[in-house]
C-alpha cells in the first residue's frame, strides 16, 4: 500500500513538472512583458530595454528573409484566432494576412522579443465599410510563445482594404 502511494506521488510530481515545462515559454513571455510595461512607455525604454523598428511596409526592412517569413507565419497563426473574437460579430476578413510592422525588443543588447503588427483586408458588414482588421502581438525570438498587446486588441480600421 505504501509503495503504491509513493508511486502515485511520483507520477503526480512528474506530471506537474512536465506541465510546468510546457508552459514555461508562455510564462517567460508574460514575465518579460510585465517588465516591459514598467520599463517602456510609448516605445521609450529604460532599465536596459530598448525597442528598434526593424520592418515596416513599404520601405523599412532590417530583417533577413527567413526571419521575416517565420514572423509572417506566426502572424498568420495568430490571425486564425479572430474567428473566435472579432469575426464572431459584424466583421469579415479575406484571410490574406499581411505582416505590416516588426519591432525588436532588446534587453542589454540581446534580442528578447519581437512585436509584430499584422492585418487582413476586411469588411464591417453592419456599416457596409471596407478596411483592415489589425492586431499587434509580442513573440519570443524562438516563436514558441506569443500574446496580443493588452492595449492593442483586434480592431477594424476603415479605409482601403
């Protein structure tokens, strides 16, 4: 009976450790963003942090092709969540994700995250307007974890699609 109890406790401990390891990138990003929230205001940072514009349509591109493709793929994946958010309302999207902007977040000159802004052509069906559905998110350099910016949730921007 005692051995069964010890085996059960060991299995629970191993399961908890595996769960903690799986959620570690998400927790790492969450911890990083809480530090950025304190250290940066309107892209002006202190405490060792800095933000650098690295890509912006149509002219700025300081990123290599492979990284740009990976960030675009991440943006596409994140845009798929819109089906459960903005697209449940009076909006529709064309499904063609466009990476619009990339900022590099550094801490003591080391890249610690990327902030990506992405959009898709869309329509406000209630008001019969066309425009773009836009969102901004942070992602770790290895792209294992990402999350939308709290102050920059998914929005519809009327105008050219």
